[in-house]
C-alpha cells in the first residue's frame, strides 16, 4: 500500500518520546506529516533524559552530568515540534491488533488506526535476584534515577549500587553530583576486560573513555568501587528494610557495606511487549542472552507496517536510539510512497546505517565487558525470592522442573505464577529462564521466553456504576 493509494493522509503513530521517538517524530514532521505521538510519561525525554517536573529548577549539569548537552538538545527540539504533533502524554499503549493501537488515558480507552506504527518503547532495568532483594529499600537503577530527576531526592541516606554496566556508574555518579552519600559501587563484571570486548568498545573511543572517567570520578570522591564481585545477600529486617549488602570480592573475601537503600541493575532489557503483541518474529541474541525482535537494517519488523527503533529492539544507547528512530521513520515514509519522505530516506539512509553498525559493535563490546551474570542467577539458593510480585522462590522453579517437567519457561509460569505479577516478568523473567535451564541441563534459549499478553501493564478499571 502506498500513500497515493490511500483515501486519507498517511496515519503514522509513534510510541515513546525518548531519543528514538523524538527523532522519529522530527523526521515525520520534516516530511510534512502530523503524526500521533503517545507517551506513558508526563513529559518527553524517556528514561535517560527524563525531565524534571514543571517548577523544578535544578540545572542540566546536575541532573544529567556528562549527558547534559544531549538532554538539553533533545528537549529543545521536541519543544519546537509540539505544535506540529498530535502529542498525547500520560497515555499507555496497552494492546495492539492488526492496523490498530489500543491506548488508555485517564481511564478512557481509545483505538488509534495506523498505516505505519513506530514503536520506540525503550528499555527497562535488567535485574538479577539477590537473596533479600524483596525487602523495602531495594530499587532498580532506573527507579533511583527517577527519584533524583523527577522528585529531587535520593532513594536513601546511604546507598549501595550493585550490578554491572555503564548505567551502574552513571547513576552512582549522578548521586554523588547531587550530594547523596554513596556507600559503595559493586560491579559483578571483572576489572580485566576480554580483548574482544575492548576492541569493540573502541568503535566509540570517546564514549569508552567517558565511562572510565566516571569510575575515576567515583574513586576520587572516596566511593569504594569493587569489580568482579559475587552478590551474597542483602541483609536487613522485614519490617525495617535494607541494612547492608554482602558480597564476595574478586579475591574471595566477604565484604559487607552498611546502607539503607540499594540500587540494582545489570545493564538493560529491551521493552518488547508491543512487538510481541504485533506478532513480530523474535530471535535469541547469544551475547546479551536476550530474545529480541527481528528487524532489517532500517528498523522494519517482520510484521508489515510495524517499525521498531531504539533500546526496545537493540540496546544501542541514546545516540544509537536517535539514529535508529530517524531511520525507521524515513523507512516508513518510503514504504508508504511519501515523496518527500522517500527523498530524505534516499539521502540519509546509508549514513544512518553506517552509524548504527558502528554503535552495534560498541553494544557487543559492552555486553562482553559487562556480561549478564547468568551463572550467578542459575545458582541462586532455593530460598531466594525470584519473583517479588508473586513471592516465587528459586526452589519452587526447580520443583516445577523436577516434579512437573517444566522444560519451558511458560510451563513453569503456569505452575508457579512466576511472571504473572505487576511487572509481568520484566524483573524476574530472565533469571527465571536461567534457573529453569540450569535445572533442565539445557541451553537457556531452549526454554524460550515469557510470552506477552495484553494489557502490557496493569490498567485502572472503570469503577463507575452501570444501570442494569
């Protein structure tokens, strides 16, 4: 179908106003369209460039650190687009059917028909259960950022950050910049990086060096930074919450850091629920050990009319998301037969593809330098809570394998309720798959992935009385 064959202007919907969504919307406006742009958040920017609420006056340098200039540029460009968009904040995309996106805002449902849908859904924290992480005071790195950016407060008076990946050091640095007390930064990745990782990291040398500068800055601020640790437990009291984090350091000695809050995160996981509901094909990505939607070099999914960009399909970071969002939008315009969009696509697509190829090499380098500690997840003790929503333990998942032959993660879900809670498996899904795979003695890709069902997030029910 082309734009010329339609009896209406091309209907293009963009989901998300992070870096990918903003650049996609910008490309559509430049081509003369007025796209519908929806976002779950109250303001644009996504998670990485989340805006502070109206009336808050903290400077960009304090909020975003080394990313301040990029955040300010993205916010400025979106503000310039606002009048040319059908912008709908505070709107949740909760389901998707052929040619229609289903959303809800302030409890009122809407159906948005589309000729092209650009899903720029971003990513969420990738979490690994740690014994004791169900206690009050445990947050994800993303939640730690939200507290700082949107509420101008820290998650605790004395905070430990535990996990791996660039976000671990970025959030810790932002907390130090804000004047918060950081008790320690504990990284499960070894300090010595494999050469294959280093070679790919220097696909973007400035960014790699910026990451090293964050680590040096934390150490200069007096923050203990330990690498190559094995998490042991989060100590505390069920009524009072977190009191300390215990790890085994790289030399095998146990160390304990007192705190009243913990920020956890092992890089990111792509937010793929809408792609799943659109019946896009997925493939297992072995380096990051994630199931990701298949796309071509321009962001076309296997489902006609659905385009995927940003961290919701490949974890390329904010710069990569901006390039991917623009390229996917131009590809959609070209496929619709939009003349000016086609001209932009022909002029820019080759350069954008080369940019994304470079960033994908860097992505692989990060995944190798800061690996998902799958062996630690698989070795969790039986009494460790894996699914916080439903209080499912590692032992219960192993029992599903030994007693009910749950060699597939959705079968384990049916028997144990793992992944059926509020987060819908976002926090526990990856670790659950590792535990099931280890118990079965098979590769993790053979146990599959948790399938998405609508609604992708809990919805408020309409409680108004209906006359019978």
